[in-house]
């Protein structure tokens, strides 16, 4: 009987000690970016900010901090238009020739949207939840798009310089 009580006492003490141990561990965060092209309809999420502006910090001269300088890039850029809450955001953008626009459906509840180019640049594209469609604009002009069934709320203009 004493052995059983001793065993129960040891188990209870073990649980008490385990409950008092601090199990915190250091968490390190790493920034990662998606570095790949988005196909017509893929199962990948584009980066939140797909803009490719580069920044370069100026050297400090004479003890003065001159801040950050934006270096313009001649490379084509990728812009993301989010289809969410039955809106397209941003709805109007200005881009350069050779730039790509990616429409990303992150609407909740799950819904398939049909993206239409009013100028006929692409055939109507069905974009399911968490899927994308991309189009590269190679000619200057003003182009408009809409989403079938939600034309008043989900439409926009893309100006290509």
C-alpha cells in the first residue's frame, strides 16, 4: 500500500514539475518572396506587393543622413489586382508597355469569377478562388475589363504608357 501511495505521489510531483517548466522558444522570421512566373491559371498566390521598385540607401556624407533614394528600373513590372469582397482593387492603374497585370481571386465566400476584356485582348477567363490570370500589355492604350455578373462593382481601367 505504501508503495502505491509513493508511486502516485511521484507521478503527481512529476506533473507539477512539468507544468512549471517554461517552454518558450525563440521564433525567427524570415522574409521570403515568390520568384516564379504565374501561368494563366495556377494554384499559387502572388506576392502581396508585386511591384519591383528597387531602393538604394545613399551613403552618409558630412555626417548628414540623406535618406532612401528610389532607383527607377527599366525592367517590366508585375501588378496585382485583387478580386475580393466583390470588388477589384485597385480598379484603375497606369503601367508601362511590357508590364504584366495579374488578377487574383481571393473572394470569400468561394466564387468563380469570369474576367472579360472589353477590347477583346483575351478570351473570357474563369478564375476560381485562390487562382490567378495574367496578361502582359505590349501596346500603349487604354483598356477596360469587367467581371460578368458584377459589372457595376468589379470593373476597371488599365492605362498603358
